[in-house]
């Protein structure tokens, strides 16, 4: 197959059509601008020669074109030929400018960039206009067939346009021209497993895709069949569709599927609208007229749009007035995602007032010190038997040391020469020094008590420090200070941006004035209509587009023509009159708000949640100091007693008596 020649081209009347720059490309063909005198139309030129059937289909669509179809779609208005009377190589259709794919509307991230002013009311209106577009298509007997998010465009007024209309299913004179493509995520269950779409589609099939698109618009891009599946096998969306596993439906539990986390359910819309979703995704919908039609959706969405209210906590939130509270505030809090952008400010809180709340929370202060040294404990006296055992042990130890010392002197004085005598002496000394008595058993018992008391003390002391200490309070307070600094930094950037807008107000007024000076008004005799069309194709349509660098990139311009264009721009600049009373343009302020608001929102949210958290921490610490203190003091007393009980085995009786008399055996004072 050879590529179709782009020029010359002729419409059905034989008029020559001149193409401008390429503005789009797809699998079947490319879209080009059409140069004047044709306006507000573009051309789609196919990559490959068309079949006779495809040419017949296009001719039928052109003959069936009307104002309603042109108002909601890029409907073919005329066909194009490579030569007069030859084969059709493309078609003419309305130019759709300043529209974006529908998925940029329902996804929060892209919507905030492409449609920053859009709120939920905008999404509802987009869904309503989408239903109206389907109504028109079905009204004239056409079937879209390949319903998907890529074939639907939306502008900033929520107007909807359908594209790729040449793939629609057309019926005429008992002849059916099929739509032979499809996208699994929008294909109804009754034809979900079709490998070949060479079949008759119906409006009821389209209505399934319409229901999915409306669901995605109202529920921020969530697919109605994408949820949490509790079964063991994989559950891709196409399989879930085929098995009627509507994740948000009343029968979802019986289908082992549930909505995903951080999502809202059908309860946020009126019950009439919720009922349409249930019907569209139920088994009964597979009947020839089983699903809600476009008019049903329009009526239900019109009802919803007229019953919207604005959130008192966040003016950018609009929701169904039948609800008791704003669902978007809760969803933003649980998901951490900013759903909508405000149109008038970057923050809804007064930082000074919020910080006064922080300063009003008194810090708990350092944790009261508690230890065993704060308690006076006297050792439990040893029994007479233990005292005698200690005296005997000391006698044995002195005797053992004396034997060892005497033997050492004899060895050094060479009075003992028999090496075999070492063994009995060693046995004797070991017996005297190491022989266990009742005192040793008591010592081990008291040592075990001491080890256990220390273990329990360590556990409770860690609990006391972690739960009754001020570390958590200080940590949260420092975190709030960091948030305050970030808040002030973002707000400072926004204020500096406003000052910059104020400083450059004259330059921006001039730029907008030049943007209104069309190249068509250039009166230089050397700049004719042909050259103006070339300039437009190169993206130079107004005086604001003219720069020396951009003109150098156009080969048709010599120095004389370049100077003429620059002189014309200078002349237009001379006609500009600065009007300081206009102030900063609202669109420039909005652009600044939409730049800084996404930065501010998470800081704002964390600050609002962090202040009550700091108060809860402070209250919890105060309670813990009251409830834990008896237990920690009990463990300190137990440790103090165990230390005192074991101390008697570290001193001689004479020393203990002397220290007890002096009152310093344990220099501890009971804390009261």
C-alpha cells in the first residue's frame, strides 16, 4: 500500500482545498488545518486507500449531516478526493479547538492542571452534556460502537464533543456499516469476549459505555468494575464486567467485590441516579432495551445539578443537598488528595489564629524524676542461723587464707620441696573458702529478688519515660513549627507573585493588546494573503507572536519582509495605551492561586489535624503521670528494698552496725 498524496485535494463540488499544518495524528490518518477561505473546519486524511464500503459509509454520513450532529461532534461535513472524481482520501469536519480528553476532567491530578476552576458541579454538568451528545447520536439512528474515553472531548464550559465519528455504525437502505473496533473496559458483558467486532451494535451497547463514563465523571475516575476482590483468582476489569461484578452495587458482597479504599459510594448521589447505575450494570441490562437511555441520564443529572449546595467549610466543595455533610471534606481527609482547587485564595485558614491555639496548649514539662534512691529502706534482718553461718564462713575464709599464706611462705623458704603436697593443700583451701552454707543460699535468694526487682523497674521506668515523658509533646510541637514555617514560606511566595504581577502589569497589558492584533490587519503591501497564511501555519497569527528569532525560521521571509513585520509590530505597540485602572487581570491571579494552592493544601490539612493532636498528647501525658505514678513508685520501693536486703552481704557486721548508727547505711529520703 502506498501513502495517499496530500495535495492537491478537492471537495465534493470540485473546489480545491489547501491544507495547513498537521494538528493531530491517529492510527488511521492525520488531521490538518484547512487554509482560508475555509474557516472553522479541518481535514482528516487517511494513511491508506479506503475500501469501497468505507467510502460509501462516509458519503452516507455527509448526506446525513445536520446542525445538531455538528454541534456535538466532529461529524463529516464533506469528503475529499485526491483528484476530482477519484477515490475518497479523507473528509472535512468541524474544527474543535480548546477541548481536552474527558479523562483530564475526571482525574483529580490532571483536572487541577487543565481545568483548575472545575468543581463537582462542573463534573455533573459534563456528564449531563455527555448524555445529551449520546441522545443526539441515537436520535438520528447512529450507534457509536467504540465508546471510550479517547473519543470524547470537553472544554472549560463543560461542553462535550465526540470525535472519530467515521468509526460509528451507520445503517441505510437495509445496509449496515459496522463499527469494527472496541475497548474492553467500556464493552458490555454480552459482547465482552468478542474477538471480532464485525457485528451489529445497538444503542443499548452504547448505553453501557455511557454509564461507565458518567460513573467515572461523578466518582473521580474510578471504574465501576475496579474494586477489592476477595476471591483467589485474578480479576481484571474485563473479566469483572463479564461476570457483572459492579463494585459499588447493592449486590457487590454476593459477587465477592467491594469498593476500593478512599472512594465514595452511590450514597453521594440521589437515589434516582444510583438506581440508574444499578440498572445499567445489572444482568437485566443485557436485554435489548435493558439499560437506561441517554435521556434518563440527562433527567437524573439535571435533577442533581439543581439540588447542589456549597460546603460551609470549603467553598470550592459542592455536593448533593440531600446529604447531611460534605462528602469531599471527608474524602480529602482520608485520601490526602486535593480534589478541587479554590478560585479565590490559596488557604482557608488564618495562620495567626491557628497558632494562638498551639500557644494556648501548656507543655507538660519534664517528667518528674523517680528512682529507688528516693526511698528509705532498711534491710530485712538475717536470722540467727544465717548470722552464725556468716561467722563460720568468715572463720573458714580466714583459715583458708592463713593456710594458703603459710604454704606460700614455706614454698618460698624452700621448706617444702615435694610438689605432690600442692594438691592436698589446694583441696583444703578450696574447701575452706568455697564450702557452701546457709548464708550462701540466703545470698542467692536475695540476689534473685534484686535481679527481679531491677528487671521490673527497668520495664516500668521505660513505660514511665515513654508515656509520661514530654518527648512526644516536644516532637509534635516541633513538627507544627515546621508546618508553620512551610505555610509562611508558601504564603510568602504567593505574595511575592502578586507583587510581581503588580510590577509587570503594563507589560502584560501590552502583550494581551498585541495578541488581539491579528496578522490579517497588517497593511504592508508586501505582506499579502498568501504570506499571511504561511505565517499562520508557522504559528504567527498576531503581533504578539512576532519576534526576530521566530521570523528567521520562515524561509519565505527575506530581510525586507522581516523588517516590514517588525515595523508593523512596533506600530501596534505604539497604539497601545496603558490603563492602570484595570489592575491585575483576574486570570493572572487565578494562575497564581492554582500554582500555590496545591502546595498549601497538604500543609494546611496537616496543621489543622496537628493542633488537636498536640492537645490530645498533652492531655494523655497528664493522665499517664497520674495513673502510672503509683505503679512506678511501687517498683522503685521494691528495688530499694531489694538493694537494701542484698547490701548486708557486701559489708561486715561491724561496718553495718557503724553505718546504721551513723544513719548512712542508705542515705535515701522518701518522696512525698
